C-alpha cells in the first residue's frame, strides 16, 4: 500500500515539477529578452543624442582642416613683418591656436581620425618650416610664395584628412 501511495504522489509531483521547471525557464528567458530590449532602447536613445554631437565634432574638424590648409591660411593670415622667421612663427602659432580650440572634439571622433588630423596638422607645420629654410626665401612674401608653390606641387595633407572624415561620417549616417 505504501508503494502505491508513493507512486501516486510521484505521478502528481513529477508532471508538476516538469511544468514548474519549464515555466521557470520560459520566465527566465522572457526576463532576459526584456532586459535586452530595455538596453537596446536605452542605447538607441543615447545614440539619438550623441549623433548630433558627433556630427558637429566632424564638422568642426573639417572646418579646422580647411582653415589650416596652406592656401587658405596664407590668405587669412597676412605677414606681421617682412621678417620670414616672424611670419613662420606667426602662421604656426595660428595653426596651433586653431588646433587647441578644437582639442575637445577628439572625444566624439575615432582615434584613427584624430591621429590623421593631428598628422595633417604636423605635416603642414613641417612644410612651412621646410619652406622657411629655403635659400631663395628672404622675406615674408617670398615665404608665402614658397609655401604656395610647395602646396600646389604636392597634395595637401588636409585633403587626405578631409577624405577620411567624409568616409568615416558616411559609415554612421
């Protein structure tokens, strides 16, 4: 008699345990899916707010590159004196000032893009310094001519950096 009662209890208990176990697994999976949906919604909401900031950072860096382009900076920054060394330092100081004004933008752009932008800036500064070392460069006006001539014969590093910015922005738009 006892074995029949045990079998009878097990016949009720086993299906209940199986049903309870399956319900537990389904609820666990449901809770996991809901948490994933909430995380996705929060991420999408954060992206909605971050995208305009990122685009603004890329725009500012594109403007920076345009402003330090040799042909543009020479038109915008006239010589302060006829001395070529003074003008060289003045142009470089303007480039550095522009760069420092945009330093915070590196938070919103990729490391690779930031590296390319800083490399372009440093290359332009180096081109200015090399042009100032030329034997034919005697004053600020001949320095301007040498820099412009050099920039016309070579592709400006700002063009390369701008192309990279455009390609990077197109990946997340």
